């Protein structure tokens, strides 16, 4: 893919971050236009709004549909912004192109399905338009690259990737685990591919957007796609992860962009690694507690006591020796294991005493 072309459109500066912003969903013409005008006033050049929304369960708001496309045309006419939306079928592509949409993206649920991606690719043959491909919901790098290759093989050369995190069964800090090593490996394999981070979907909560955006910039991502709504709390979809245009501008202004080539890791980079490891530790502990609750259910069904002293002593002895071999003091490892065991016992007691 050495012949990839820039996804930047005329009038957009080639500096980080490229910012794409707008509501999760186009809801009403008034909501679309009010949000767009405020974003344009703040200097945003690319507007996003979901016209079709793939939902996990039927019955939810699945997008306003094609009647929202003229609203995006009006955004272009009245603000001068470029407009973008998600497509999941060939029919979506046809309607979006007919409406003059400037940038398309393929969503996470669609990129996980090679048949769906191929259908979109076939409908894009002969078209010259930037197309962005979100990572699949599951952490499968080859599947992500496969989706990119299918669009590339259709003749699209203005290609970019969107990192929106990966789904997980367990409770976690993020809505979707960032697993930064996956987009980093994507960049290693496809060094000419611009990568845009979607902190709205990674975090799932508006208070996480700023920190995730900064992490993306620290990892040299090219841009950000952020959900922004004129009144986030009244949004018809994903209200908790949307921010107002003014908050978005505040976050962008606060970003630290490091463009210099570093020969060694900076303190900020090392701290970022620690932050990521701490998050991984918490997520692993969450998984451990889930298993502890399952054990509690088994003990309840078989009328077994919570505390298994022999098992606990065996764990402590083996883990302390293992931790010491890894350069940690026995006292430190003991304190950590005691705290984990105490929480595991508490969770099992809760399960056994539950009705």
C-alpha cells in the first residue's frame, strides 16, 4: 500500500490532530445544524453524524435514515464543513455518495464481517473518496487489515484506520479496551496508513475523552474522531460519551502535541506506559473477581465453606516465591495477595448470602 494518498481534503491543515466531530446520531435538522454551527465556529472542519446506526438489540434507535442526508448537505452549504457518516451496506454507500457526503467510514460491527466489507468495497469501485475503517469489535488485527485490503483492492487510495477499542465481557474502566499495542502493530505493518483514535467509543464516558485523546497523541496518532452534541444529555444514542462543542474545543486546546523525534523515551511516555499497565492490572483483577464469584456460586450449590485454608496457604507460598524471583520483596507480594484474597472472600460471601 505504498500508493496510498492523503485523506486530507482541501482547506484542512496537515497537522496533528485531524479532528472529526459531531453527534453520534443525526436526530433532527435543528440538532444537526445547531451542533454543526457551533463546531464550525470553533474551527472544526470535518463534521460527523450517524445516519444509520447498527444497534446490538432490535427496538432501539437505529438512525434517522436517508431523510437525514439533506441535513448534512445543508451543513456543507451553510458552514463550509466537510461531512462524513458511517456506511454498512451498498445501499448506504449509494445514498451517501448521491448526497455528496465527503468521507465515509466502515463501522466496527461491519468490519468484523468480510462479506459485508466486500459488498461495500464492490459499491466503491470507481469512486475517489476518503474511506476510514474502524477496527473490528474483537481484537483481531488480521481481520482489521483484511477489511482495509478489501477497500484498497476496490481502488480506494484515500484510506485511513479508526481505532475505537475492543469489546470485552468483563467490567472495566473503558467501554472498549484500547489495547494500544494493536493499532501500534497496525502502524508497523502499514506505516503509510493514517490512524485516527475514537476516544468516545474507547472510553464510553465523557470524562475519559481528554485523557484518551492525549494518549493517542502521545502515541503519534494522526487524528481524533469525537462525538459532540449541542445537548449531550438529551442525545438519542450514546449520551454518556458525547460532549458539547465548547468542551471539545477546551480538550483540543489542552492537548500536548509532540512532533520531535525522540532518541529515548520521555518521562511522559514512561508514565503513559505505567497508566496503561495500571489499567490492565485493574481489568485483570476484575476478571479474577468474576471467577471468584463463580467459585462462590459453586460453593453455595454444594454447601461448601468459603475459606479453604490449605488452598490459601498453598497460593501464598508459591506466589511469594514467584514474586521474589521477579525482583519483588516477599513483604510486598504478601500484602498484595492478602488484599486480593480478602476481596475474593468478600465477593464469595456476597454470592453465598444472596437470595
